[in-house]
C-alpha cells in the first residue's frame, strides 16, 4: 500500500516538470511592462514635441524608441533580480 507524502512543493518548481516559472515573465507582468512602456513613450514623445518643436513624425519615432527601450530595460532588470535570488 503506497503511502502519501504531505511534503509541500518547494517554491519555484512546478508539477509539470518545466523547472518552474522563476525566470519567466508572467502575463500580468508583461501587461504591466507594456503599459509602463506605452506611458513612458507617450511622455517622451510629448516632451520632445513640446520642448524641441519637432515634427509629429520625429515625436512618434522618439516615443516608439523610448517605449521599446523602457520595456527592454524593465525585462532585463526583472531577469537580473530573479537571477540573484
């Protein structure tokens, strides 16, 4: 007769054998990162348009670059922080 074990599963591991989701970006985190990137890009584009009096094309270009860079930076920082623990 097999005995059942009541040992809790360690955090960072999952029962499906993929090694846990410690290094993965979850859907909620990804949504927040994209939202922060969009807000940061919009702020950068608006600031560039107001301060430098550039065209809308240049402001949109700046906003897209800022949003992509900010999202990438946040993802890299999350991976670095999770790698430390």
